[in-house]
C-alpha cells in the first residue's frame, strides 16, 4: 500500500519542514468472480539466466544484446479526505518517510510506509493477491498458481499490482472512478484497460495491462532484428509471450504534468527450444511549464530506485530516455525525460526483474506529490492553449516514433483502443506557432531543445 503524508510544521520548525501531500490507497475490494475461464496461456518452461553476460552502457553505443537460455480542472478542486499533521519533522517521520528537495519546500513521498519484502510478495497466496487487483488477471488464476515461480507469472502479478496501486492513487486525487475494461485476443491472451475520462483533475487517465502470446509476425520480427536480435524460428514461426503495464495521464490543469510509464517482459522460443528473454520500460515526465522543484523530485526518485541496483543505471537510462523520446522532425524532446531501457537481460534474470520491480514501485511517489502540489493552481486561457499545442507534439511522437505503438499495430488481434489510449482527449496544432521571446513557454521550449541534468 502506497502512502504519501501531508505535514506542516508549526513555529520555528517550519524552516525544517514543508508541505507534502497525503494519498491513501485503500485496500482493493475483493472480486466476486475471478474469471477462472479467462485466457489460458500455454505452458512456458522455466527460464534460467546464463551467467557471465556483460552489461553494456547505451552511452557507449553498445546495445543490450539478448541471449538464449538453454531449454529453456478544474481549478480550485479541493482534495477530499486529506489528513494534515502538525509537528516537527521528527514527529512526522515517525509516521512516514519524507525528505526535502533542494529548496526545502517540496517534500518527497516514499512509496510505502512498509514495502513488502520480495519473499512476502512471491510467497503470498496467488488467489488472495488477485483479489486486490482492479480486475482478475488475464491468465487463469489456476494456471498462475501452478506456475507461481515462473517469470511469466511473477511479472504478470507485478504489472497487475502496479496497475491497481496507481489507479487507486489517481482515483483518490480525482474523486472519480476508473472504468475497467477486459478484452481478449483470439490469437492468445488479452488485457485489462482502466480508463478515467473527463474527471475533475484528469482529462484522460489510462492504465493498461496486456498479456499476449502466439507467433510473431514477420513485421514484428523485423523490428526486433533491426535492434540486433538474432531470431531463428521453426518453419517460419517464432512463438512469443509478451506482457506489460503502460500508463499515460493527461491532466486538465496545465501546471500538472503529463506522465507516462511502461514496464514489460518479452520471451521468444527458437527452433532448438532455447529462449531469449528481456525486460524493458521506463518512466518519463512531460510538463507544460518548467518547474525545477518538480523536475528534481521526479528524477531524484527515479535515481534512488536505480542506484539500488547499479550506479550507472540512472545516468545511462536518463540519457537513453532523452534520446528515445526525441521528436526528430521538431528537433525537440517530448518532455523532460526520466529513465528508459530496453533489451535488458543481464546480469541475471532475477536481478533484472528486481530492478524492474523497483522502478514499478516509484510510479506513485514520483508523480502524485506533483499532482497534489499543483491541484489548486489557477491558469489562464493562454496557458491552456500552450498545453494543447504541447499535446499535439505528444501525439506526433506516439504515432510516428513510439516502439510500443508500432509493435501493437503490427501484432494481429491487438486492441486498437488500448494501443491508442495514450493519446489525449484534446490537442491543438497551430500553424507556425512560436512562443513569445523570454516567456515561460519559450523557457519550456529551450529545455526541450537542450535537455538538462535535473539531479
């Protein structure tokens, strides 16, 4: 359960403490129907990572190479049920961890007052864990129970948990409720799309989970080979299993940034029965106006998660993010970045999964404090227009360059509504738009053309 605490110190203690915001994620209600007949995925052999694979920095121009494993608002909206605590920082820290950003006026949220250990998560009863999700998982619960220790099961449980935690946090901020939409793919698998549209805070908020399997199309295999994959199919077929959680949030208020995250797992079985597997994903922020405190908080939260696993992860994945979310035909980035990685298959499968899990746990604490900070910010019609122009750039990137969108559109049976969920409800394309010199809009454009180091 993710917890964000609001505290305000009185008297002299105010110099040492500042505002932060409470987001209480209530325990999800139990589902009456666990859809035992939901998509049944064929047996997947347990994977084991071969030792000794080197980790390569994207900054060096060397790609992560996969290897096989044998046999393998509305303005003025006031947040309901906010809890305000008074006292010094030491007293507040007894309830939850909070630490100041560089200015001391923006407190960072911790992911949880008590994060369950890996053992607790992995050994917990599958059925009980499923009851806390937004929906029963895509795979049959009995199949998940039978293959509890396999990576496909563990990853599916992680993405379902991430979806539930983020949706509940957003519902608490908005006051609305996500529509839960289950879908099936006749070629194999399916997904759960959770969408909150035209809410009080969020114009469009989507959090999708997909678990699909079958045979790769030649177009999809071609995309992977272009990234250095060596894929050897049997009789022209490449059986695959892919799963992930993806989210894009478009707020109404232009002072609340758009956020995107995606964490995924992919495995392919080759003609000799060996398997290739890799993880990918990242989290990035697209503000409409520059706010250095927000940028520091967001990047610093991601950096701390990365630093637990490798000191080079954050700088390399931050650079990779800036390069990936680059709109070449505009000569600017989509936002201020975050982290992005793909084809991650080292040092071991367990290590890679542990890193992805740490990243997934940051999605609430890196974003929700920024939402609450700007919840009541007023804005002008001109600022709203600028937001619409920037959304147009977001659309351009997603439709022209985004790898996930391309893969989805190239995969037979993909659900188009879920793939294009990332697009905003409204956007604007203004001919030859140029912001006024030295304006806040011009400052934002300068950052997009020249990415900065925020931490």
